[in-house]
């Protein structure tokens, strides 16, 4: 049995603003689901409906085998961690963690045991007597997670929990959330606009845009076989290079220049209903070589372990991602090579994957 079932969810405001346009997702027990997409795509709205803070205009939500669509939040056996930690400033850390249990009338000894359990898990035992005002941002975030974990809920919901933290702490907390999930295996729904968080944390990822799920799959499926141009460009940094091409002589070409295809891609292009396509290449698929697509180096961005190099070619600007330091100068003539198997093909108009 699935842990969470989202069936045909629509959300309309004022009968005219259609925010969610039919969302269907089936989540297995213990799974870590990511909802990712640009700001305004509807991910927080969807999470609010799973949480019971808002209700769908159409559709059903099941937690386990229970239809919770119209149940209030408190009857859903869920725990939430928000971007704003929403800790009670006048309570100690221990009281904050125990508060949800107290209002559920859990006996004192059990509450204290839960506080000790999550404090050990999150390494905040030494902070239990402090007030939130005496904590750093990362510590507050831990307490907010502790409060959610104390309950051992059916479902854990996170709404951009790391976005208020600085870059270094964000990476640390991300790792902690991952380890925590590996230990507790609580089914989790996690909202983020950050594609790295999505890739590193998710068992499966739902990529959203304009109130639709564009693709639902494992991080590897989403990265290696993006279903459309939007997903291809949204996931991965630097973004996938996109070259507009036309069908020509059984293959594809950009400004008359034929681009490499393997047999499967060639067949897909021939069977496709339109002449106008987009040829996508991830930056790491490109390599510098002594021959291949000619161009001029127009920008070099070293990051330390690798370098991003932008090359102006007859097919357009392409960014290559190469290991280490690139021993070259801006303005230099270069050649780029890639393996056709690494190419992605999309329809120019619908954006849908062709190969
Ligand atoms: P995300 O979390 O992906 O950034 P949201 O779910 O917060 O997006 O919002 C999706 C869209 O719904 C936005 O365009 C937002 O302005 C709109 N929206 C959210 N709440 C309301 C509301 N109560 N009334 C009208 N529009 C809303």
C-alpha cells in the first residue's frame, strides 16, 4: 500500500486563477519525495493541501488508506518543518520539542523520553535549557526538526527548510536531513526550488511548472532522460546547452552543420512529426579536442575542481564543463567533441523529448 496518494488535485482561487491543474502522485512508504520547481509553480500550495492547511477544489488525498482530503491538519498524523522555524520564543528548547506531545496529552515520562531521543539524534542535548533567542540559525533549524521528529508521524513535510541558512550550513543540514531520513525512514515530502537539494535528497522528484508535474522520477531518470526541455534546463548546473536544429538528410543540422546522432536518435528524428528540433548537450558531455566543432573561447570560469568554458561556435554558444584547470586563453580557437549517445532531442515547439 502507498503511503501518500495524490489524485487529480486541482486548486482554483476566485474561480479564475488555476494554480494546480491536475496533480497525480503515488508515494511509497518510507520514500523521500521532492517537489521542485521555480517560484510560483504551486509546490507550496500542494504541500499545504497534504498538510491540511488548505483544501483542493477537486481531487483526493489519501495518507495510507485514509481519505484525508477534508480532515483538519491536526487529525492527519503529520509533522511539518517550515522555512520560518516558528519556535515559541518564551519556551526552552526542551519545551518547544515537547509541546506537540503535550497538546496531544502524551504522559510526561513519555514526553521526556521523546525529547531525549530526538536531542540525541540531532545532537542538541546541550541546548535543551536554552531559549530560541540564544540559538544560531542552524541550531534553531535543528530544534524545529526535533519538534517534528518527537511525534513519530506518518508523514514528514518540509517547506524550504534550509533557505534561511548560509551556504555552508545549508550543505551540512542537507546531509543531516538525509541521514535522519535514512535512520527513521519516515515518508517525507520536501519542497524546494533548489535543484541540488532535489537531486541530493530525493528518492523521487516531481518537477513542477505552472501547476503541472512535468516529470516524476528518480534523480537519475530526471537527469539522464528529462521528459521535456523545461526539465532538461531546470535540473543541472551549468544548464544543458540547447541548439536549435532542423531535420536534414536523415539527420539534424544547425545552420547547415550536421550534428552527430546515433541510430536510435536518427530513427526517432525520422519518425518525428516536425522538422524543427532542439539538440541538447550537458556541459560535461563536451570535451576539448584537436578536431570537431570549431569555435572561439569566449569565457573561462574556474571553480577549483573543474572549469566552465564558454565557446562561440557556428551552432551557437556552448558551455563545456571540464575537470581541473583549463590551460587556455579567451579568444583562442578550439574544437569541441562529444559522443552522440549523450545528446538529448526535443521538439522545438512542444518541448517534449523526441529520443
Ligand atoms: P511555489 O511554492 O511553487 O513558489 P505557491 O504554491 O506558493 O508557489 O503559489 C503558486 C501560485 O498561487 C502563485 O502564483 C501564487 O501567487 C498563487 N497563490 C497562492 N495562494 C493564493 C491565494 N490564496 N489566492 C490567490 N492566489 C494564490
